[in-house]
C-alpha cells in the first residue's frame, strides 16, 4: 500500500562496504548514551548477524528502537534509514515466527508519539506492509496500525486515497471475519473523525454487514451502540440521502421496536408531514443530547426528500403544491 504523506525513504548508508545492521546498532548506541551498550553490544549484534540469526538481531534492535523517536539527538533521516533496515529484517524472519515481529514493530511505530515523528512512523508502517507478501495476512496488523495512527494524529487525509482498496486487501489476505470487522470499524472511525462523513458511512455499513450471518440474535445486542451510531450518523449527514441500505442490516432490524427505527423509516419512505408527526410525538428523542440527532439538519433533509418524492410522482409540480408540501416560501424555493 502507499502513504501520501510526502517525503522519501532515505538510504541509511551510502558506502558499498557499509553493514546496515552494524550502522543501526552504532546509531542506537550514539542515541542511548548508555554504558551498558557501546562497542561490545554492537559487536554482539554483528556476530548474531554473521551467524544468520536475523530474528535475534531484530529483537535486540527493536527493543531499543524507540530511541529513534525519543532521543534529542536523533535525526529524521537517520531514523528513517534505520527503520528501513528493521523493516527488511522483519521480512527475513521465517514465516512461522514473523507475525510476532510484525506486531511488535507495529506497536513500536504506533506507540506514544509526538507530532514531528508521525509522518516518519506512517511511512514506516506503509513500508512494513509493502515488504510483506501481497497475500500475507500479516499486512492486516500494519494497515490497522497505519489507520489508527493516522486517525489519532489528525492525518486521515493522507491515507484516504488508499482506503478504497480495503475490501480487496482483506480478500487477498484471506482475512477472518474478526479482522474484517476490526479494520472496517477502524477505518469508519478514522473517516468520521477526519470529516469524511459519506465515506465513513460506507465502512460503517461494511462493519455491520459482517454480523448479518449471525444466527444468534443476542449478538445484535452487543453491537447496539454501534448500530445506533450508524443510524444517527446517516440521518445527520446532509448529503447522505439514500439510507435504505440500513434496513437490510440484521442489527438494524433488531431495533424494529425502537422509535429510532421508526424515524429511520421516515427518511427511507416518508415525507415532511410524517416527520412532523413524529417530532411532535417523540420530541424527547430528537432532543436527547446523548443520542446526538441534529434536528435542524433532519428538517432540511426531509424537506428535500419530500421534494424529490413529489417530483418522482408527478411530471408537473405547481409552485403552490411544492411550497405547501415542503413548507417553503416561493422566494426561498426559487433561490
């Protein structure tokens, strides 16, 4: 996958005779100012490398790699080069053991961060995913970390172009239902927080659709909050006009006795008059701050939907009829 946050992946070393693993070890020593490290530690790393123990090398370097982000004397170019080396080492670990290292490296990159290191971390996560086989299920961990870090750091816009591939990725990875649910929800949350309301709705739907095959209705009780959030999000989003897909979700049908479900049905097939009757009978629901319905936005949306419904039923619409049905003065309608 790509990351559009700018910058390039710097080479850590230039000399042909340089040993990148040794360079990383020496860099970490210079950042640590730790007497327990120094030349003996570097030599032990090089010896492990010469013995072909890349996994042990990786474990030792990763354990101290947080210095790349926290040491005052760390430069972004050196840190990025070192992360390149660590990413390569992850890809050399035998497949049966690679998962633990992918998760450990992802944890390093998504841990407590400062704003200045986020672009570097995001590029490293993208590089980690790219170093793994396109069909590797381990890509899930790197991509999930990338999405969560982008969301937590306010940089969702930098990954939006890649999110259209999420469904294809999950299929290529042979992802489990749990993994699909987890990634769909993380992407939906990231997009909502980043102001991409319509795209967020798509992933909220995908997340809830993964529960549709459940034969145990009690499962829907466990995702009630997520289902309600999805309905409210759909209703509040001004340019999200077609919300009938929600009615095909088992978790939404599970709410069929709730007044929120009745409100949703109005926005699927009702009119302004239906909404006004609902608002009069269920004013408390619309005013519930915890639920978060935007009553003003709902009125504008149902007026538009009523107008669309009128236009679909009749070839000609007199201004008087339109103004009466959507309760808009003619000058406002014309503008």
